[in-house]
């Protein structure tokens, strides 16, 4: 029988019958362990993402079992595969339809840098149209690499300050993409 692991509590003060911590840390822990991904799969990386969701790798162990196909109900955009320049505006629209806070993973060489397709029609990395939080390398990446990307996003989500999205640095980043 396998042992069930529970997320470690945030740092705080513990006594008989109580536990006190910072609100920001409790929210970060809850967000990190309840990510709702939206797969934007276009090619072979999408197949690897499907394998990641299957029983052998089981992404549900990381609190990301509810795959959303509606941007309004997702907080993690997983772009997997080749994105053509014609799809760039659609990808951006999907990103803008997501509610804050939202995060992005570029899965595979094509989403990260255009991969082997250095042509006029392929977007040379999705970071040309939307900001990216985590890059997962590979052509296509193995399910273990995708899981590692999810773990990196969880760490980012867990440690992100609640007011980061209101900071001048974040507003400058968004305005560099033409997002107000």
C-alpha cells in the first residue's frame, strides 16, 4: 500500500489546537495545489501531455487533475507544440480571456523557440505574443519533464506575493506585450 503524501504546511506558529501563519502563504499553498490547466496542444507535444495525464504519470497527484477547456475557468495555460504566426493572435486572445492570476508554460522546443521550424510561418517562441513563466525543453519532452514544469509552476505560485500583479514591474511587463 502506498503512503499518501500531504502538502507541507507553510511556516508558522503551532500550539495545542491552533496554527497561525501568514495569509499570503496559506493562499499560495492553496493555489499551488489546485492548478487548473488549459492545454493548447497543436502537435506531438500534445500527445506527450496526454501521456502525462494518463495513469502511469498521473498529473492529478499534483492537484492539476481538472483539465479546463475554457480559458475563463483555467489559471495555467500549457502551450504544447508548434504555433504558427496565424495562431499567435488566437493564443493571445485565449491568454487574455483567462482570469488573474494566470501562468503560462511553454512545452517543447516549438513553443519555446520555434523548434526545427525556422520558417516564415512559425512563431519563433510564444514569448513573442504572451509572457511565459516556465519553459519545458525537449522535442517532444517526456512526461517527466512536463511534470517537472508543473512542479516549477507550483513553486512559483506558492511563493508569489499576492500583490505582485499590482506591482510596477508586472505592469511594465504586461505593457511590453501591449496588455493593459
